[in-house]
């Protein structure tokens, strides 16, 4: 059996610092975003300068603020991806600014507390729907706070329009300014590069088969596949600028061939046997062919002596046919090749009324409303800094709370000191010097996303420049005290019992993973409809598998965040969610291997065996969804005549032991015997 059960190990090493402490200094590694830095320099600074030049500093400040917040979301990817990842949060931010300004114009100042509680609850709950929704929810909450608390003249609709125009200017720059490599590339270079990255990741995964790096290589392959799927989906949804439809279809067909190869490679990972070097490097030729638009040439394949290798051999042959027929861009005949992958997720999607959504929403709502009340007691004007700081701190999907609090305060101190030093060195900041400071700091925003303290310092300099331009020349000194108060309040409220329970947050994500896996298994193991649409049926199977792996990636991220949280002061045993992650990964991989085996001629298990496994997935998912209920055991040892389903049941028993209330021993991820 390739995957033995997850085992507990009580010999936890004490030589390493706890994760909640080491996470504070963790730096995210990434290439230097040169073009994003150029866009940052050309965005907020010129907008602020234009507002000052025409004698309207207020609208210039709001436009620069919108550009600054949009710059945080200016991440690598295709132009269409940038349009969505920048445009959706900016639209939410403009809506929040409109609501905040209307509340400030029509009600008393204390109306901000209930309004921020409501907006904070919606913002936190929306964050459970994914990364883009989380960014949009955060901008909506921050902009609502600024709209109610920043004293700028003008009607509410004009403020919202200025904010949106600043983000729109960055979108225009994103469409116009590309890296030198992209300037010389063919149309659709971003989508083409995303598909080529799938084959490169596939080659990396094949080269690690049978070794300790295989699971991490598989994660990189699934991530590359999901990014390419998103890029192609946006290419279909946003057809501007117009492109060659035949080339688009050819790229989609090549990606579908990559999806089939990736699926077969996961089955090889489940098998656990290495492949020859020539076979592992074969997908590099496919990657080069995608980038050039040419043929792939001869592709090596492993000896088809097992069901898994036979499936991979067929996928390689199919890929060769697809690449040969799409070299000139024609559409494949009906029935040739794998069905097109789809970005639609037919599985369960987190919403506002799930346990995680309620926990997110209540946590954010309490923190921002409490800090708003404290700020209103301390200040008549300019009270928005406290709740805005809390909004950045409390979002639980953006990292461990303690790490963000420490880095937020350290970054604020650094930013305030840098701004004060500039004022002292230059004898005060006149309008031209303020614009220069904003240009330089705006260029650093994309680079600062590597560490939260660095990002906080850069944004602090920008915000102080904005409020200095708006007339608040004494803002720097009070920001330190307000940030300290916000950090203390968020730490206290964020660790209240029943408000921030990591079992709810991580358990919900793993429950979604198990439910998506259950749907996938039910789909592939149900008897096929002899008169049904095979292409549509296969496409739904691919979509279900993609939903399971997307949910698994979100669960892994939640587990990493929970592992780095500060231990709660109210007792309760901490589950080792990293070990649960390993077991859940093996569950989804075993389900994929089972689908490949059935597709390639292995007899289907009986309906009773299928029902037992899928019911076990559903039962454990229901128990994990409710983090305060004892997890019920998965029933039965699993089918005897299907190795893949036996592995699913084995890992379900492991997850049950790791999350059951009666399990009192800690488990370390490094103690897992994975082979």
C-alpha cells in the first residue's frame, strides 16, 4: 500500500522556535517586479501632483489613495487577470467610500460604530470566498472607514469617483506597460506562458517521482494548472483585445492535453515509482512548443507495465496528436482530445452563513467597531486611523494575528520615523517634495508585499503624505499611539473564545476539501450513462477534480496560518493541522488515482463499496465543519479489491484520529511516514 496511515509521534523536538514567533521574520521570496514598480511610480504620485496643480488637493488625495490600494493588488499574471484582481477590489472600495461618505454627511458621528460593525461582518464573511473576494472585502471596509472619518470636501459621489479613477489609472497602465519580453511576444503571451508553465511544472513533478520532493512538486503542478485555467477562463470571458480565435482554441486544446498529463502524473505519484530521465524531461518539449506555437516532436513515454503507466502513455500519445494538429491553429475535430478544462467550480463554495464565514465576520466586526468607538472617544476628527488599522490586522485569511500585529507596529514605527526624518532633513515638505516622496514610495509598494512590516512602512509614508497634503500636518505623532491601541484591541478581541477558534477556520477548509473529493468520487465511480454526453461528462469530472485541489490548496494555507497563531489563553488542545494536511493530500491523490484506474479498464467497485467510502467522506466533513463537536470515526476499513479506495479510507481514519477530541498526543508533520 503506497500510503500508510498517519501516525502520531510524541517525540516533538524542542530545539526549534515556535511557529508563531518565527513567522514574524518570514520573508516571501519572489522576483523583483520591475514593471509593477514602474507602474507604481507613475500612478499615485502624478495623480496627487495633478490634484495639487489644479488647486484641488482633496480629489487628488482620494485618487492617489485609490491608486495606492490598487497597487497592493498589482501582482504578476496576465493583463486580464490584473484587470480582475485590481478592478474588483477597486470597485468594492469605491462602493465602501460612497457608503462611508453618505453616512458621514447624513448622520451623527457615532453612527459609524454600528455601520462599521455591519460592514465589518460582511467584509469578514466575504473573505471566506477566496483571495480576490478577500482583497475586495478589505478595500470596502477600509474605504468605508476613510469615507466616514477623513474630512475632505465634496459630495459623496465625487469622492467615490475620484477613488475609482485612481485605481482605473493603474489598470490603464497595466494594459499599456508590459515587460520587455512581453512586448516582443505574440498576442496572448501571458496566457501562453501560463500554459507553458504547466508543462514545466509537470516535468519537475515527474523528475521527483519516488523521492521526498514529490509531494511539493505535485503542489506546484496543481497550482500552475489552476493559474493557467484561470488565465484561459478570463481570456474567454474578456475577449478584448480581439485575437485569432483559432489560436485561442489551439491553446485551449493544448492546455486540455496538459490537464490529462497532470492527472496521469498524479496517479504515477500515487504509484510511487520513478520514471526514466528522458520521460521526465519530455514535457519540457511541450512547454517549448506552447511558447513557440510549433510542434512538440517525439515524446518519450514509460513502459506501460501498470495501469497508472498505461494511463500516462495514453496521455502522452494524445498530447502528441493534439500538439501536431494545433501547430497551425486549427480547431480539433469533434471528439479528439480531452474535454476543455473549465474554471467553474461545481463543488461547495464557502459563503456568508458557513461556520467559517460567521467566525470571520464576527471577528472583523467586533474589532473594527470597538476600535472605532475608542477612536471616537479620543478624537473629534481624524479618528479613522484606529479602525482602518484594525481592518488590516484582523483579517484571519491574511496571516497569523500575532505576526501581523508585531509587523504592523514595527512597520508603522519605521514609516513614521522615515517621514519625520524627511521633514526634518528637508525643512518641511512642500507640495513638490510630497509628490516626489509619493512617487518613490509608490514604486516600492509592489516590492513591499514580500513582508508585512516593509509593506506597512511604505504605506504609512504614503498615507502620511496624503493627510499632510489634506492639511493634517501633525498626524505623524498621533499615529504611533493609535496603532499601538489598535494592536492591543485586536489582540484582545481576536483571541476571545468562540470568536477566533482555529478549529473552526481550518476544519471548515478541510471539510470543503472532503466534500469536493466526495463529489468527484461519486461522479467517476457511478455507472456511466450509455446515452449521455461523454464530452460533457468528462468535462464535469475535470471540473470536480479541480475543485477538490483548489479546496485542498485553501485548506493547506489555512493550516499553515493556524499553526503560526499565538496559543490561545483559554485552554483547549491545538490540533496538528499540518499532519491533517498531509493526510488530506493523500486522500485527494488516491481519489485521482482511482479515477484513472477505472478509466483505464480496472473494474469498478461495487455500489456498496462506493457508498461506504463516499459516506465516510461526508460524515467526516460534517464533523470537521463543526469545530466544537467530537469527530465521529470513519466507518469500516474500506474495500478490499480497490487499492485507491483503501488508501482513501486509511487516510480518513488518520484524519479522524488527529482531530478527534479524545486524541491527546501532539503530532508533528515531520513524523509522518509518507511512503
